[in-house]
C-alpha cells in the first residue's frame, strides 16, 4: 500500500498597487553582553525581507508607476511601519513602498 503524501500548501500574498509584503527578521534573544531578553524587553525588528510586491500605483494618465523594490530585497523600515497580518501561522507586514527607508545591500 502506498503511503499518502501530504503536500504543504503555501499561501501566496499578492499586494495591490504600491504595497509590499515584508517578513520581519527575528528579534535578538540576547544582548551583546550575553544577557537573555524576555519577550517584553525585545525591540520590534526594523529589518525584513520583501516577500512580494504589487504592480505599482496607477498614475493620472492610466499607466502604472514602477516599484523600486523587488521580492528578495532586504529592507530597513521604522518599527511602526505597515500593518501586521498573519497567514498560516506566519507573521507578515503589509506596507506601502514609501514606508521603506532603505535597501540593505
């Protein structure tokens, strides 16, 4: 008898317009001095990886503006940027491209 294979479904988030989906980096578990931090003392990470990008904002002439970011970019943003969303137990940020401060090279 063949064993049934269970395929893990992966939800694909497709943002609209000039929005992007970012996955935050993990917050640090301990300080540089070796002190372990409780969850309440951890800072919200301000770095993340772009998971997907929208098609761009529609301009007055009907064309779309091209986004500067692309999936896979590592970005820097403020700790309060974007809207937290959860899909299949994973946390993401949905934000406008203009909330990103810099691309980390």
